[in-house]
C-alpha cells in the first residue's frame, strides 16, 4: 500500500504545518452546556435543599422573570439535571426535583461558592 504523493510530501517537508482543529471537545464546556445560563446556578442551589414548585422557586429567586425561570427549568430537564412531575390537580401542581446527575453538581457549585468567598 503506497502513500499518496501529496501526503508523502507533507510528511517529508520540514515546513509543513498541520491544520489547527476547529473544535476540541472539552468536558468543562460540556458541563457548562448542561448547566446552562446564569439562572441555572440559582435554581440548582434551591433544589439542593429538596423538591420545589414553580412558585417557590420564583419567590426564592427574586430577580428572575417567569419566562426565564420556565426556560431554565426546561433546559435543565432536557439535560437530565432535574425531573418535572405534574400532578392532576386543579390547577395542575408541578414539582421539580434533582436527578442523580443534578445532585452530582453539588460539590462543583459548593467549590465555586467557596472560591468566591475566598477571593471576593
């Protein structure tokens, strides 16, 4: 099996510069994608204490709009970080609980909190 001439020339040439990869997969980037935006950290903080309803989350995170809270909860649910349970009541009762994947974020966020306390 022979190597095509263009590849052979690249391997021999001393001034050959390999292409820079356009994307290198990064586990930190994956984590940040799973967590989402700035509101996710505050939602997670509240859910580390246990299951909460939408209204409870909205009261505890005072500056979040209903739209932002809804988007954040949907994103975290899609990522498998939390679980949404709807109960057939009038009106419908919806509760949010962290999944094991969500609970695994606790030491990470705790470390971030300690870092902020140390350096602020």
